[in-house]
């Protein structure tokens, strides 16, 4: 009896090769997207790298090599801005992960007014950052603000939230968390809803408690959502500028300055090449921190 030759057993010359169906769209359909990407991203990036090596104005540019970077790194308040940036990024991202996860778990359970609570918590994400900054600047006024006025009613003397050097950066970070935690909540809700309910049913049959289900099922299987929230929050925290500028302008003194506000102050002073070099430094800082962290977290996810 002649053995049947399967596709895998057949000689290489006689194997049927899968035919790739041609794309229904011509290659030049990608041209508009490529042009937009090049104009809005590639060209500004290359131009920034070039101008960071020059002393430039609107009408002239003189090549000075790494002089701008050397001068920028010697700025007396750069180290303070760098420390503030790291504190701000870690604090805001950490709180968004913890609070966003808690809200995601709560608002995917069967509770009353679940839809209403989702809308209320997500609403600040849609509000202008500058508008939020101005509003909370008024609320946090040391004497006439609603927060300290309310605390005074119960006998508590509220601090100068934005005027005390010990509270200014933390106060802005808490406002950032209030504004952005709704997005973290939505990401976690999507991750939690995607977990198969069979896992929870099997755990219930085994007698697992709610905390055991959370630690053994929800937390590890929501790791993709956690990675997304961490990366997005860290990038946003490292690049943060608008909320800090709207609320404190880096003050009091330079105690709430971050790298982005230091760059803006250099630009205001007319040091265009210096501020451009600062943007490159910020870009490198974000890349150096985010790329290895993203690779590490994704490896952890694969190991689960």
C-alpha cells in the first residue's frame, strides 16, 4: 500500500506555498499619512536636533556645537528641576495606578449608580488643563480659598497649598491625579472586563475570598492595563508643564520647577538655542527611562 504523502512530507519543490493576497489599496495611498508624519514629527525632530547645536534667532543661526548642552547642564536650577520632575512623575503615576485600579474594580462590580459614577470620575479628563489649574489655584488660596475656609470651620488651619515650598509640588501633583485618574480607571475597566468569568467561578467553587480572587486573578490578569497606565502616566509626568505653569509657574521660588518649566523660562529670556537643547535633554530623559521600563514590564507580563 502506498503511503499517503502529506503536505509536510512532500518534497520542498512540490509543497504548496501560501499565496499572499495583494493589498486592495495602492502603495501611494500611504503617502498622505507619511507626509503628515514627516511634517509634524520627523522634520521638527531633526530641526530641533540641529538648532540645539546653534545659537539662533528667527533670522540667524550660528553653529556652536555642544555649547548649549554644556551651558544648560550648568544651570543652577536644573538639578532641582530634574529632581522635581522625577518626584512628580513617580507620585502621579503611582497614585493613578492605585486609585485607577481600585475604581476599576469597584465600577465593574454590581453597585448602584455605576454608570453615573463612571461619568463623574471620567469628566475631569475632558476639561481643559489650564482651566483646571486656574480653578484649583482659587480653591487652594491660603486665606480665601474654599479648601482652607472649609478646614477652618472644623478648627484646622490649612497650609499654603501653593505658597508653601513644602506643599506646592505635591499640591499640583494631587490635582494632576484628580484630573487624570479617570483615564486610568477606564483602562483598568477594559482590562478587568476582558478577564473570563470562568476564573472567578472556579475560584468561588474552591472557596476563595474576594481578596484572594483579586490577588490571584484580577491583579495578574490586569497586568497589560497596569503597564499601559504606568507608561502613559510616567510619560505625562515627565513632560508635565501646563498644569504646573497655570498653578505655580514653578514657584514659590523654584521649588516646583520641572524641566519643562525651566526650558520655557529659558525661552522667555530669549535663549532659544539653550531652550532647544533643553528639549533634546528632556526627550533623551524620557527615552532613557521609558524604553527600558517598558521592556522590563512586558517581560514580566510574558512570565505570568
